[in-house]
């Protein structure tokens, strides 16, 4: 006759603790994995960054600042308004510099030239510089809208 196959109390408790431990460890791993991956699927939120006051940036002048993710952005007073552009050249990612005396951006890596609006004038860049929306409030504060990652 076959023996009764009931597990002993010790076996039952050890299996219960092992199951609970596995459940907690896999649950923790799944939680942190989803938390790590979820920002990639969230829509980025626009944020306005206060850059300067309009009276501190005369026509032709510029100021450079970093956005929330560390990208360098240059704000230029074109004389007809403010323009905010990424300083990262669209060719190979070098830094493009604003040349106020010539009213254009220049990328020294491969002689790329961009106009005040970031459009390609000459050189190898395949597309214009990335552009950001600019807002001036009632107190003449200049804000640039960037996307939060």
C-alpha cells in the first residue's frame, strides 16, 4: 500500500517561504523594469524656461543656455523677433556658433552655414537646426519652450 504523501509541516513552510521569496523578487524586478521602460513611452511635456529679459538682448545679440536635458540652445534677437535654435549641427553633431557680425550660424567641422532662422545656407548639413518656440510675456521676459523627457 502506498504511503500517505502529505508533506510535512517543515516541507510545507519551506516551500511557502520559497514561493513568497520568488514572488517578491520577480515582482520587484518587474516593477523596476516597467518603471525604467515607462518614461520612453510617456509623451513629453512642454516646459517654458526663462532665459532673459528682452531689454538685455539687443538686436543681433545672442545668449546660450542649456535645456532640461543638457542640450545647448542659443537665443538670438534677429531684430524682428527672437529665435531659439539648437547649437547642434544637423550634419554630424558638432557645435554651430552664432556669428553676429555676419548674421548667420557657422559649423566649423565641415563649413556648414545656417541663416538666423536655422535654415541651411551652404555646406553638408541635411536639414535646418532644431528650432524652439519663443514667448515674451507682458513683463518682457523671454521664455523658450522645450520638451521634457
